[in-house]
């Protein structure tokens, strides 16, 4: 029906001599847990197939060779000479071309023409002085359109209008124009029809006959057996087999592909791969350092001050963890906390019972969270802009309702002062001593409950899924807008709870305050291991992160560090935490 042979019998013998020149040799390539001591050789004119199950590490090896990811250790030799490949430019200059498994994302400029894509990596060949020789680039592009039998009206055609098979041919043309000697084909026939597959197979065979060498990564065993001269099999980042095509079979490949290492005894490395353990270590070290530098740090009043200063920030941080886990941000939590306190306090001054005041505060936080969620999920405003707007609105609303005056909350034996006992024992003669930080108990309970919600419930799973891949979550039938909105509602409610903690500890709420609270909370979240890109969140890590920030804030004055230096050091810690998050995401691919 397609007018050409599509299916052929598996190759039974390689035409590549065993003593053919080795054009590429890799020795002990390593990258985290994804690539472990990988060594192999690629010969001139050979198609070296890479097979294995999903997550075996095949693509990760290809990206190391092409310089797309940094390797921890290992050596790469081309024609017997060691080369240093630290970037894709180094790889291209060494004669390596890479056809990604996701050509639209990594291989093509989909809104550009066939000509622009074909000549992209070789523009230096078509440049005269400062200008590109359009006639020459067009001529070369047309040449490869004919040689590769690419179906396109002209080389000016926008690439996204071509079929998958013809798009793949344009990627191949790009590296042929560059005269790449070593080509890495990662899933070369994924997403193309059977007719185009046959053309890609023919093209690969023609390329190796012309002296090119190919690494072919494929998840289709018939394709591996049809095209390869030798087959390298991987499992869990390791090479578990290297088979000549004459002895390769589907059964043999699958045996190697499932050759997993047995479970290992847990060691320190595995223990400390847990983000919470990693985060708590700096907190312990900081406390030890302050204890050694000053005797005052170990006093009971110090830990009381730490608890008092951490309450409101920690409650905000718990809520905003849900938002950041979706890949969003909430800049309004600080001003929403004070706005809720001012509105609640205004009702309190009119004689409203304290219990009702607390409910009003929580309602105010929930409403602001709902507004943020609707703006972000339904109106698709950038979270930064939406929450920046509500930050200004909440700040203004608090001033309007309170008529710009400071609101004082009840103390001592005044009616309604009982709420302060939730966060701090204010009276003698009770079960707990005066100034005991009871709010720590409430904070611990909230942290445990919300950690369970985030990690053990459908709601939490959906929120993390949105942060990991929002579109994939939507296409899985999940009401993404609903759950994204709920994340912001959580943030608003906990911001209001933070406002309650703030006035319980400091007794008053002042208009035009709250700016900057959100930065302390977000810093605690990031330091605690929640990724700013979403998909990863840890409530326990968030609490530890907040206490790291608070211990620094309380401890620095004891050793004579002034406030402006505190901000400087805190900023460095936050930047470092974000940078470590970026490195961690790169390491995980």
C-alpha cells in the first residue's frame, strides 16, 4: 500500500568488520544514579543499537556524549584521542550529531522554515562577512530535500506543517550539512507512519555505507534487531549485555534488560538522600555553632523567642507550600495575614466574640485565596502578577476597614484574651509554665495533618501532579483548575492563621505592614526542599526551613551581627537553596 518494503527479517550478520576503526570509545561514564560506569565502543560504519526498559539510562548516556548534561566522571575518545565534551558545542565540533527522542521540543524550530532548520548548526558555512548567503543556504537545503526525499512544497515551508517522518528527515539533514561523523538517533521512528519508518531505515543504512557511524536508541525490539550490528543492553543505568547481532534475540535482550541489582543494605548515602534529613543537618549545625559562640543561646528565653518568631512565618509557609508545589507562587500571604487580623480586630472592637472573630479571619484568608486561585487557574494570569495584585488589594483593604489605625487585641484577663493561650502560656499556676510556646504544639499538629494531605491523599497527589506536568494531569481527566484553586485557598487560610498567631504573640496589628513576611515564608519553603518549578513538596522540610531562618534571625544578634548583615546572609542562603534546587532538577533529568 505504501509502495515499498516496510517490514524485513531481523539482521542475522553484521557487515562491519570486528577490526574496523573505533571512532568513539566511552570509558566509565557516570552521572548520579542514572548512568553507572558505562563503557562501550562504536566502530566506523556501524549501527550500535541501545536497548532496555524505560528509565534504563539510554537517553541519559546519549545526552552525556552530546554534552547536553554534565557527567560526574568518565572519558570520551574519538578516533583514539581523548576529547573534553562539556557542552553541546564541544560535541558538535567533535563531529557528533544528536537526534532527540522529542524532535519538536529539542530538535526543531517548529515555527521556522525547512531551510532555517537545515542550516541552523552550520550557519558559519553560509556567512559572508556579517550576512548570511541566502542563495547558498537555500541551494544546500534543496539538495538535502532531494537526497533524503523530504516531502515539502519548498524549503521555505514552515517545519510544523510537515509530517513526522519528514520533520525527522530535516533533523537528519541538519547534521549532514554539519558533516557530523557520529550520529545519535534517539527513538528515530517514534511518532511516524510505517512508510516513513521504512524510509528512515533505508536512510540510516545508506549513511553507514557512506562511512557514518550511528548509535540508535530504540524501545522497539524488532527495530533494534532489524537495524543493529551490535546491541548494547542497559538496566538501571548499567550496561548488562553487549550482543553481536548474530546472537541477539528478543529473549536474550529482555533477559539483560531485566538484570536488576539486588536490594542493598541501607547506608548513610541512602539515609541522607531523604530531603528532610538533608535539611535538618544545617539546622543542627547552626544551633551548635551559636551555642559554641555564646552561652546566651542555650537559655530558655532564646528558644521561646525562636518559637514566637517562627509561628506566623511557619503557618504561612505551610499554606504556600501547596501553591509552590503546583508550580505557582503567592506573594500576598504576608499582607493577607495582617489584613485578616485588621478586619477581625475591627469586628472585635465592635463587640464580636473572639471565636467569631477567628472564623472571620479565616474566612478573609479563604476568600483571598479563592480570588488568587480563580485569577491563576481560570483567568490564567501569571501567579506572580495575580498575587502581587491581591497583595496590594489586601494591604489597602486592611487600612480601609481599620481606618488606618492600629488594632490592639485583648491581653491578660480581658474578655477574649483566651485565644493567646493557644500560642503562648501567659499566666502562672497552670499545668504548663508561663511563656511556654503552646503554639508549637498547634504548629506540629497542622504540619503533620497537612503533610498527610499533601503526600497521602488524592488532593495532594493531584496538586503535586499539576506541578509536575499540568497538561498531562489535565489530559488524565483531572479538574486541574479546581485543585489549583484549592492550593491557593489553603495558602489563604494558613495566611489568616498566621495573622492570628502574629497578634497572639505581638498583641497588635498595624495597617501597611505584612510586606516581607511572604519572603521569609517562601525562603523557608525553598530551603526545606520544595521545588520552585513544582511537583515536589515537603511540609516537614518547610517547617525545618522556617526554623533555620528563624534561628539565624534570633542567633545573629547574640554574636553581634547587625540586622543589615542578617538580611545579606539570609539572601545568600535563599539564592543558594534555589541554585541547589536547579542542580537537583538537572541531575534528575
